[in-house]
């Protein structure tokens, strides 16, 4: 149980640090947020918990493919925010990401990569 609490605290600290840095510097906050910190932590947790190398490698492999359809959201968000406000923009970006993911998964299926 202590290990699980430690994992939560360290992972939550990463999110808090990013948001606090972003308050002070848009660029530095964006840079830190763009780093694959959550993925690196997940890979570390999988290794520490003695998961197989195959499981760890698969996590990295699928993370790569799942990141790509999220990228349009980062372009849509700043464009929509002044027009719609925060919550509608966030909802629209979630929808955009889901649509992009679905289309991307269908495209990759043609190449033998199954994301769903």
C-alpha cells in the first residue's frame, strides 16, 4: 500500500510542478508538459514492479502511436479558446481528439497496427 501511495504522490507532483511552472512561464511550462514525464514514470513503475521487457516495450510502442492523434488538439485549443471560452473549447478538443484517434486507428489498421 505504501508503494501505491508513493507512486500517486510522485506522479501527482509532476502535474503540480508543470502547472506551477506554467503560471510563471508559458514557454517553460509548455516545454516541461511536452516532455514525456508521465510515460517515463510509467516505464519506471513497470520496471520497478518487475513487468516483462515485452510489456514495457509495448507500453512505449503504443504510447508513440497514441500521441500522434492528440497533436491537432494543441493547435485547435488556442484557436478556439477566444471564441468559445475554456469549457466549450476543452469539450471540443476532447471531441476532436476522439475523432482523430478513431480515424488514425482505422488508417493504421491498414498497415497492420491495431490500436483498438
